[in-house]
């Protein structure tokens, strides 16, 4: 159950990062409010998962999902570039998440 919570926390990190971008430096109230709601939910699930999983594993997986997810959202929804080097970098992060999962009892 902790792994599921951690995965959802990572997805919510992507959501709050997207809304933070849309908040335009916290100048748009709706997007700003959404940022903080999803941030609170993401941190809450991360904290819950950390009760059962090691700190390093939890934080690495959470930030990795957030980083790769934000990259994908940026490319798909915000028109950001997806060059070969950026895709390779995201792939390495995914590989690192997989290895961390395999290395954690």
C-alpha cells in the first residue's frame, strides 16, 4: 500500500507543478489555490508512505516521478522541446526509479 501511496504522491507532484506554472508566479488565484491543494495532498501521501519506506527510496521515487511527469506534461501540454538528450535524461531517471524499487526490500 505504501508504494501505491508513493506513486500517487508522485503523480500529484506533477499536478501541483503544472498548476504552479499556470499560476504565473502566484498571480492567478485559481491556479495558486490548486497548487497548494495538490501540494498538500502530495506531501501528505509522501509522509504516509515514508512511515513504511526508507527516506532515500521514498524521496527519490517521489521526485523522479515528479521530474519525469513534469517533463512529459511540459512537452505534451506546454509545447516544450523534447530533444533526444532530454528524452534520454528522462529515461535515465525512470531507470533509476526502477533500480531503487528493486533494491528496496
